[in-house]
C-alpha cells in the first residue's frame, strides 16, 4: 500500500507531497477498516520516500530501492526520465532548474550506497552512479 500511495499526491508546484500522500493513505486505510497500526505503518513508509534519511528496516529498504530504481535504468530510459522531469518543471527557468537538479542528484551520488537491498545494489548501483555523474556533469 505504501508503494501505491507514495506519490498519490504529486504537485510539482507544491511542497509536502509525501506528507500529504501519507496522510491520505492513513485516512483511506482507516476508513476502509484497516487496523490503526497498519494504517500508521503505511503512513510512516510513505514518509520514507522523502529520501531524507537512510532506510532503517527491510520494508523501508525495499520501498526506497523501488522508488530509486529509475536511477539505474538503461541510459535511454534514464535520459527519457530526465527529460520528463524537466518537462514537469518547465515553469522553472533553465539555469535554476539545472542548479537545483544537480543538487538533488548530488545528494544521491554522495551516498555510500544508493540501494539497500543486495539484489538492486548488484544490478543497478554502478549504472545508477554512471547516470547520476552524467546528469550532474
């Protein structure tokens, strides 16, 4: 459920998308009869997709790795993704977009590891780092 809800609210001109998505998930699950603990767990997992910390447990690690899998995509797909991001933020002047995008991508590149799960680390880590270096470059 956390994977489904993590970008349920996605407003490129707004802030707090993850927080708003997490609250919506909590409300939706509670109103559907989910146990309070389960609804809270999903809320907490959605908040992990802010990428402002290291995923702490297996559920968080899997969720974050799935969310970041695009960084390790084959070059044509990653380049398409970068164009899609630019199109989403077309309202931002080019110089500012490039600066902010480099800052965001640098935070990922500066991590000791991008992927917490062994499978994605083995399959995607090297290519993700190459993609990030190229995009920042």
